[in-house]
């Protein structure tokens, strides 16, 4: 039996016989009477989803007649449509001879119809295309977490049997593909013309907070997971990766396939390319910025754009409100005029000024309400100083004020504050060890100080450093792969289970 071979050597594609032949199974989508063919195929597909594979002509006809569009539909048309779909390969037919009792009934050929495998896949694709903009896309922060966890199992999975390794590899790749596709689709929606127009409407303000929180959640997941993923990728041994790719390739070759022969080199290159794409996405290549960094910048730019639009809408709304109040106040002033002459003078003052002088300053307001008019504000006196070289303000002479007591009080308060902070920091160190995994809920400034100590030590080759008051410490097992959750009063995040060991000395830490 002839075997078709897929070849990718030298990046060239070998044209197969299948590619040159028309796909008749897709013909029903764009021909005359498509309005009848597509509902029939959709009916068969919905029944297929409910595990009802076979349908009689009468069942198809009765289902279609329930729709008003098929009010004039006849049994002869139904028979012709089914025959056409069967001829194109969309339907598989079989003659039902179980209830035949006469030769006449046998000649009439009572058929049952079933969707072909090709038609099932085509219709599944059509439904996906129809719902492309209905379903929409989304950002899934959990995908990043799953990728990080799976990459952390690389060393462990490399020694597992081929079947388990292949399942792990598929999960990792599927999550990576979904991450890329979902993000691209979601960003395309946010940057579309429709989204731009929506952001300019006042109704968008009701939706803004939810969208901002959604995007910030994704950014937070990026910040927490991408750095950890990059570290995992950089410390993976090249030999381990090659061993994993060879095992996955061997398993792919062991899967029986009909009418197709798969080249080992092709499979290995495909798997290797996927791994390189993943490394480039999270860690960058040849000193270039990683795709994850670009995603981070793009998402933040979207957040900034949303904020700008929301601010602009609020300003326009406030401006319109203030302008209405201004007109109302002016109308009241005209209504209080004693005669037409006073009204003319008021009109000249209100509308006749071509270039009014606006004085801008930080003037105290009685209220911050947007409905408050400038006419309701108390008068404010502004002293205008001449802008000439010969003018100088009279200098005010005064003696030197002794502020030594105030400075001493401030110094003592600062010393006391620092001492209290040191006592609080020391309280978390048990037996000369600071274990991040066992820390209770801490304040943000405590977290910042601990993370500062940790970063100073990790920057050194020996992972040793000093605190602000000279206490020497080091990071125990800086290459740990275990993660813990650091809980703070303003939130929590995941980090490696580091332990800082403080060397003993005479005076505390």
C-alpha cells in the first residue's frame, strides 16, 4: 500500500496528492441551496453530540418542518438534499432491511444516514468560527502558574517512563499554546476599533474598574511567575533537555498511524523548536527582551490607555455640568436686573470681553462640588508684583531662631523609631534563623526589609551579606526549588523557601 510521507528537510514542504484534490465534504458551505444543506448538517451534528448517530429521512424532514423557514419544504426536496450530501461524502448511508416484508419495499430502499468523520470535524470548525467573537478570549493567570509548576518537575519527569513523560510534555505545551493564543486574542479585542469606541462612552466607566482589576491580576501573575519560570529554564541542564526530547520523540514514533509515515528527525526538530520557543518567550534570546517582558509592557500600556479614556470622560462630564450651572447663574443675574439698561451693561460685561485676564492660583474653596459655580465663591485678593528689574521687595529682617531643641527631639524620635523597628525584625528571627515559610502575617515595611536582605545576599557568590547595623548572615540552600507563600497585610505572593542564617555576635542582630 502506498504511504504518504511528511517531509520537512531543508524547510521545504512536499506537496502530497491529498493537497491537490478538492475537498468535496466542504462544498455544502458555499453552493446553491446552502440554506438547506447547512441546517441538515447542523441537525446531524447536534444529534451526534447526543450520541444519536443514525437518522431516517422522515426524522430529518420532521425536524426541519418545525422551523418556519422550512414551512414549504417537501419530502422530495429532503430526499434530494440528503442524496447530494451523501454524494459529497458528508453523510454515510446504509439500507435498512430489517422491516422489509415485500419486494416493493426493498426496491424503495429505506436508508439511514450518519455524519462522516470528515463532516463532523468540518462542522465542529464551523461552530467554532461562528462563536469566535461570541465566546471571546480571556487571560488565565493560572496558566502561568501551571507552566511554572510543570517546569519545576522537569528533572523528576526526565527519569519517568515514556508514557508519563509524554503526558507531562503535552500538558506543558498545551498550556503554553493557550497562554499565547488567549493573550493575543484578548489584546486584539482590546485594541480593536469597537473597543476604542466603547472606551469613549460614558457607559464604559461602569465597566472600567472590573477590566482594570482583571488586567492587574494578570500583571501580578506575570510578576510572580515569569521570574521563577526564567530561573527554572536557566538552571536546566542541556543534556537533560535532550534526553527528554529524545524520549518524547521515541514515544511519538511508537504510536501506530494509518497511511502516514513520520520521520524521526522531523519529530525531534518539532519538539526541539517548541522548547526553544518556550525558552525565548520567558527568558529571551541573544540578549534580547523576552516575549514575557513585551507582554508585561503591552498590558500596562492598555491599563494606562483605559485610565486616560476614563479621565477624559470624567472631565468632559464635569465640564458639561459646570457649564450648565454657569448659564443658570447668568440667567438669574439677568432676571435681577432693574431695567433694560442694566441688562445691557451686564451683557457687555459677560459676553463682550474678548480677552479676559485669568489669574491662576491655589485659592481656598468652600466646596469641591462640581456643581458649584465660580460666582458662588468668596472673593480672593491677588497682589500683583511688577515684573521689572528695578523693582525689589523690601526684605524683612529677623534674628536667627534657635531650633536646637526641636532638632534634638526629632533625633530622639527617629532613634526610638529605628530601635522599635529593629526589635520587631529581631522578633521574627528564631534561634538565629529567619525562615520565610514559617513567617506569620507581616507588615509591608517588614517584608521590604527582609526582601532587601535577601537580594543583597543573593547578589554575592557566597550568598553572604550584612544588615544595616553590621550583622552578618547568609542564605541557606540558595538553589532550593521549593516555594512558599509570604503573607502580608497588603496581600501575598509566592517565593522560594529561603532561610537566612545569622551568625552569632555579642549584641543582637
